[in-house]
C-alpha cells in the first residue's frame, strides 16, 4: 500500500481520528535548545543537530502520535542559502533530510516499540507559509499577500514541495496559511505533483475569519475542490475558536475531513515570543470529542503543546497510548 493510500485507509477505517504530534519547536526548546529569533527556527537543526530532531520525533511517537511532521516549517532552499551560506544543492539536501530523519525515526519506533494494534505512523512534510520566512509573525496576519500574486507564491513554494515529495513524505502539511491567495496558490501548485496528497490548515483570527480577514467558510470553499486535499482545517489558534470555525463551514464539508491542531491558547509576539497565560492545554483533550463529532479526522497540537499533552489527547480519544481504538 503506498503512503497516500495508507492515509486514506487510516481516515476511513472507523478506528477514530489520527492523532497528530504537537509543537516540534516547543519540544526542542523544552530540551534547552535556543530557537527564539533564529531565522531558520527548528530547521537550523537539520544542519547543526539532526539527532535532536529525531529524539523529539521519537518522544511524540512514544506519546501516541500517529503522524509526525517534519522540521521544515520554516525551511526553504532560499533560507538555507541565505542563512547557512550553502549551495543550492546542499540546501535542497537539507530540506529533504527533514523527511529522511522523520522516516528513520518511524522505522526505529516500528522495530523497537510499536505496540500491537497501533497504526504504523506516517510522516507529513511540513510546508509553512511565506510569512514564516519573513520572521515577523506575519503568518498570523497574511499582510504580505497584498504585495504578492498567486504566481509569486507558486514560485516560492515549488522547491519546498518538490524536495519533500522527492524525499518520500507520506503527504504534505500546508500549515498556518493566513491568506486566501496563498491557499489558492498551494492548491494550484499541488496539481503539478499529481501523486501528492496534502492537508491544508489555516491560521485564524477569530471564530469566523482566517488571518487575512476572509471568512473561513469562503477559504474552505476555495480549496476544498481539490481532489488531492485529504483534509482542510485550522492550526495554531486558541482551542476555543475551533468549534465556531468548523460550524461556520459545516455545510461545505463533504468527503474531505477536518484537520485541527490548536496551540495552547497563549499569545505570540514576534519580539518577545509566547506570552504565558493560565489558558491550559488541557482544553484540547476536553474539546476534542466535539471536534470529532464535527468531522475532525486528524487532531493534534501546535505551539506550546508537547508530548505529555499529546499523550493525554490520545488517552482521551483512544483510552490508551498503545492501541488504535
């Protein structure tokens, strides 16, 4: 069974939602690695400390994740060339290594640890928005889209998708997309890779709109026509926003599943980082049953959500870390 067929099978096997991992950068920082302010974020470790990435992936697998996402959210061929002073060929190798590290970790987990009844984990190739490259928090506003065309976005994203697909990612995760224009570009670009499946998740500013102010329902309607998207949804927003967002577009969802992986509810500031609050990540397990009833087939966490929270989510939805049910 090929990887895209495996994903379709998992989504239709009636054993409940796939559990996604949490914030990879969050887990790396929890281990004492400084990422704040780095223009490459966790993707720098593809060059400097690949073992740290594999270890973080492994901790999420041990905690019950069915899907791990590559350390490539903030990775780009241009970014590696600019910030690491490497050749184009080496930059592409680094991008592809994100997939290789994740797949090697899955192989280790399967051979050493995979409990009976657990699905074989899949690898999602993380593709962040253009705003992630800008390092100014604009993936939460989408303001940059006003100065870019659909073709500009396609030119930017093409090397990343090509590299992750060539490296063998099971599917793509287009993450934290803040604008309708960039989402349309990604869906258009996906047609150049007919064997590639993906999910696309938006960043949203409230319970009705994505970050650029477009209605979430309009954004879903724009992208859901793609036969290559296995899921559409939301990531990196407060957990409480998900129910109204999904409700607002409920009539549009047909064969496409929802994907949801919120952050802890804390606020991000590009200068100071995450603003600590009492908003607790335990909201995710608590609300996950509602999202599942709304049609969410992939549920996990984003920033500030670590392995412990993913383990609790799996226990809430499956009853145990070790079983599929």
